[in-house]
C-alpha cells in the first residue's frame, strides 16, 4: 500500500501582491480538493506578513500527487504565479511518521 504524501509549501509574493495569491488559491482550491487522492489543500497567511503564505497539502499517494501536478489547472496556475510571486515556492516534503 502506498504511503500518504504530506507537503508544506512556503510562498512569498511580491510586496503588496498577497491578495493575488489568495484570489488564485480561492479559484483553484475547489478544483484541487475534488481531485482523486486529495486529502488536504489549505492555504494559510503568515501572521503579520500579508505577502507570506504556507500551503499544506496531503495526498493519498505519490501517484495522486503526480497526477495533480500534471492537471491542466495546475499547469496553468504554475505558469501564472510568477506574475505575483517573489520567486519559486519552497516545497518541503514531510516524513509521515518519523517514529515508525
């Protein structure tokens, strides 16, 4: 059986452009959450920093994540994000259970 995949993604927008990140997420989230294998897809703004965000993603398997990355809506979102982001997002992959 495949292990779930957990990601923490750090996002910084250009100064004053955090609202564009929020708007992009609001359009994308319902579509992503409806994908097979999506267990969690939540954006959080860093307290007191309107241009910094943390995206939490959980997927049922590596295959589900790979399918997500190849969807037309994600390809389109990835192409649009440089217009308001300060640079590439930092993706951190978590160990499901480090004590196991």
